[in-house]
């Protein structure tokens, strides 16, 4: 079921992602420590209030999804295999963790609304697009991407920042729609 949340554009989401990066100070590392951040936040900030941020669940408990986040409590559940993948620094697990952190930060306390029949939802209103955008903005150095996409290509940049190349491709399309990347750069990537 497609759901609607209050709109957030890419620029707003980038500001939020940058605030999260700043939690751990000036961010200069190539590979953003997303799992370390979630576990540190869970350990110190959230549990001190008697709450949990993160729960690891079995494949049996969550057979059809890699992760989920409760919009009421903000609790992030990561399936055990994706959690281990993230802890090992692999792309799929890291992206799942960053995406769910996006739901936690952007959608906790938000009421999901069902999309009316026949409506094509603008991307800014889609919680999955918002969470994907957040994950990409968190994991990637935005300025490096803009300056080096044409030179190095999608696959090399996805490898550098440890996220799935398909997710980076989708983000590059969003950046183009946002007027931040010239079409020529994408042509250079895929021609
Ligand atoms: Zn999601």
C-alpha cells in the first residue's frame, strides 16, 4: 500500500542528514559509520530514557522485509542477516540501516495516509523516497559526488561510499531533477 507523508524536498532532507552527520563531528571519512551511529544512539541516548531504537529480528519473524520502522515508537527492526551485513560494512545492509534511520528521523510521530485511487503521488510526499534520499545523503559526500560522477562513474562512487549502485543511480536521477547535476554527467555514466 502506497502511503503519503507530509512533503519534504531533497534540500530539506539534506539539511537533516547533515545534522545527523554533525552528531559525530566533522565528517571526513569515506565510509559513513551508520551502524556504529545507530548502536551508539541506541545505547546511550535512547536507552537512558528506557526506550530502544534498534531491535534485531530473525528471518522467521520478518520474512519479507529487510527492515522496518514503527512510526509511533520510532523503533527500528533490522532483520538479522541485514544487520550482520551492515556490521560487516556491506552495501545492502548499510543502505537498509540508513534507510530505516531515515524513517525514524523523518517519520516518527507522523500519520501515514493512504494514497487515493488513481493518484500518482509526487515523490516529495512518498515516505520510501524520503527515506532513500536520506540514506543517500547520509552515506555519500554530496559535493564529492557532484564533482566526480563524470570522472569516476557510478560504480566506483557506490563502492567508495559502500551503498548499492542502483540506489546511487536513483539518487543521481533525483539530483538531476533537483537541478544539481547536468544531464551530460548522467550520459557520461551510461553511454
Ligand atoms: Zn522504507
